[in-house]
C-alpha cells in the first residue's frame, strides 16, 4: 500500500495543486483496559500500601506527513506518528522503596487520504483519514530497594497491529511557504497481544493465564505546521 501511494505521488506531483511536508504535535487518550487491569493485579503483598500512582494517562505524541493535493482536491500521502504513555505502582518510606513501571511506546507507519475544502484564500479544511501498521512496545521494570537493592528486573514486549485515524483538520496560510493549523479526531486500534522481543511465542499473561493485549484507541487532537514544497 505504501509503495502504491508513493508511486501515485511521484506520478502526479507535476500536475498536483499542492505538495507539502507537515510536522505536528498532539494529545492522545488511550484505551489500555487490559494493561490497566494487569497493573492493578500486579501489586505484591509486601506488608505496605503499594498504590498505582499513574495508569496510562493521556500524553503528547508527534507525527509527520508528506502529502500531495491534486487538482481534484484529493490529497494522498505518507504519514508516521509516535505516541507513548505508561503506568507505575509505587511505595516508598525511610526503609526503602518498591516500584513497578509499565512504559509503552507505539510508532505508526501508514498512508493518508484527504479531501480539501477551501474556506477563504488563507483558510482550508481537510477531511482526512490515515491508516497503516502500528508497532507497539511495552517495557516492564520491577525494583525493590530495602537498605540495599534486592532485585531490579526488566522485560521488553512487542506487538504489531493495524490502525485507522479519521480527523477534521483546519489550516491557516501565513505565507506561500508556511501554514499552521489544528486537528481533532480519533484513532481506532484493534487489540493486539504482547510478546517478548526475543521470543514471539512467549506472551504476557495475567493471573488467569489470559494473554494481555494493548489498545491505543482514543481521541487525538493537536497542532501542526506545514511547509509548502511547490505547486
């Protein structure tokens, strides 16, 4: 799919109306129900009140795209995004501390299609849909320190899945070269199982031996800066 869109872009860039490079920063919320449940269940009985002080909150992400808009006002391009969030169980006092960290990252690779609607000579609306492949990682780190370190272990898990993100995007053109704007929408991401980096058959499981999944579905909104590379 990526190669096909790249071919279309290269074949139509001469007759395209606009060709631009865009970078953006946005806030995302994330479903993560399985991982939240796994985090709550993974609180050891150490005789102290260990609490989940952070559980996969909304967090900033970053992306960039290359898009060509044809004379038909249809936009085609390539896009990539990076998001991260995490959870933490923690207790600490004068005698020592315990922590269990769940750090998640996801990178999207995909294609974007857009329908351009001109409001004024400087203002533009886009109805945009992006979709592609998502690669997720989860790092688990557990640490117990009482006077001296008792243990410090970490494990790295990965998953690969599909994603789609419809958004409504607004752009304001400042010069012939630079425009800025904002977008609002949502990402839909099917659940995917997490496996060890070294062994694709070794999955993360909960207390009931059920495979734990990761799900990045949620609201997406943010701001963007675009560089017009030619007409």
